[in-house]
C-alpha cells in the first residue's frame, strides 16, 4: 500500500488535524516551548508520522500561520462588500476573536517573532508591513474623499490602528475576556472620521 | 568561611549580575525557553551558585520584573514634578525605550503571561489593572478640569493609551527600530485634549 501523501483525502485530513493541534499547543506554550511530540499525540500520530507531513517544527509553524491568514482572508472576501479597507480591518479583528486559539497564538507568536532567529520573524515583518501599507492607503483615500477628519500622516494613522488592535488584544488576554477590543478599535476609527465623536 | 548571603556586598553584586543576564536571556528566548544554565554561565556562576540566590527559575523571573518596575518607578519619582499622570505615563514609555532589553523582555513576557500557568501571569494581571486604574483616574481628573476634550469612558480611554503603547512597541520590534512609539503615544494624548489636533 502506498504511503499517504498530502493530496489523498486521508492525508489532507491528517494535515488539518496536525494544524489544529499545533495551533492549540503553540498558542498556549509558544513556539519555542511547544512540544512536537505533544502535537503528534493529540493528532493521533507518531512523531515520525507527523514529520511525514511537516519536515520540521518550523515548517509546521509556517503552515499554522499561513492557514490562519487564509481563513481570515477568506472570511473578508466573503463579507467585504463595498466597505472601506479600514472597516474591513475592524471586521477581521472582530472575526478573529471568535476563532479558538487564534488570538492567543498571534499574541504569543508575534512577540516571540521579534527575535531575528525565530522561524516566523520574516513572516511577521512582511505581514505587518503589508497590513500597514494597505491601511495607510485606506487612510489616504478617506482623507482625499473628505471622510477622514485630520491631516494625519497616513502611515502613522495606520500604525496607530494596528497598534491599538494588538495592544487591546493583549489586555483582553490578561484577565479581561469581556474586553471587546474590536469595539474599542471601531470607536477610535469613528473618532478619526468627520462627524465622529472623540472617544 | 560562612556562605555569602544576599546582604553582603559580594552577594548583592552577584544577584545584580544574575538579574542583568536573566533579563538578556529571557528577553531573547522568552521565559519558557530561556536557559537557567546559560544565565548562570553569563553571570560567572555555576547553576548551583545561581540557585543559592534564586531558589528556582520562576523566582528569578519575578526578581527580574520587580527590578524593572523599581527602576521605572525610580525614574518617574526623580522626574515627575507636577505633570499629570498621563504625561508621566508617556515619559515612562520614553524612558523604557532606552533600557537595554527591557522593551523586548516586557513584550515577550506579557504575551507569554496570558497563560494562567505562567509564573508572571498574576503579576501582569495586577500590573495592568493598576496601570489602567491610575490612568483612568488621570483621564477623569482632566475631564473635570476641562483639559480632556471628549466624554470618553475613563477606563476605555486608559485602556486605549496602554494598548497603543504596547501595540506600537511590538511594531518597533518587528523591523522598525526607527519607530518612536512614545512620540506617537504623545500625539494621541494631545489629540484627546482641548486644543489638540486630531492625529
């Protein structure tokens, strides 16, 4: 019998199971302390079996973050309509709150990834630069159409939006599960717009 | 000859050396993956020698964060004058940028500490709740004196300030060392005040 490959249904299912369990373990323990054998066990595989799908721990981590990005992008694609990129950013933050382990994972992983030797260091740098560029373009567009109230430097306004989302997410995880960081982010965005009230 | 205790000059010096090296290692590798034997070696001690000063890794971590808080508080005490608590918060963020490893340490540690089993989980919860309470009192005071422009809920305004500081700090560490997160925080604070311009 041939070994299952990533293209068979069974292989695809096992890969998906490994990614789910890896998300859980990395979000709780971080990448460095996250145990590959614990992930394999939770996914019903031997460690050797897991390494058939992902050659090493770093490759597994990259698959986890790529899957998270794909899921967020897919959700945005489905729901975007004609709303501005800034509103869609707030919606993505809202959506991500509901994904189990995602908020914890991205919090721990983005902090760990500040180390240049971390396997997702380059990935996070690129992700943040892309996000800031997209949001800065959105701010500039709203300034040109007269929707944005102030003369903010677009990149700084974009960094402020991203920073708020990340910083409030951290506070939510530090003992305040009731904290609706997406709603606070929306309040900030509305305050920046013409006719909005200062929060 | 008696064993040195933490009250002898030699003991105090060794303790300080261990705390410096632990700050360096934990800020790069995180707490979980940070190696006690590497810290001991860098401080010129055996692991057994290190454990004479700190009974375990968690106790060492708590000493590290307590030392960081003490240093920040001391700086604020020296420089506070009559400025409001909100301005002093921005000054503390400014001051901390200059402390080697502190920005990295607090970023990685606060994210790791979202796990309830982490040794500094309770410490970070308390630290954030205290900080938010102090800043919320500052916002309320500025609202009463007519300095604050909007009718924000003080706790939400305080969480926004703290969130911005943390979120922008993360962006600084993700490939943008030129990013002056304290200056952006100050811009946000000024925009909230009467006569300030929207950023």
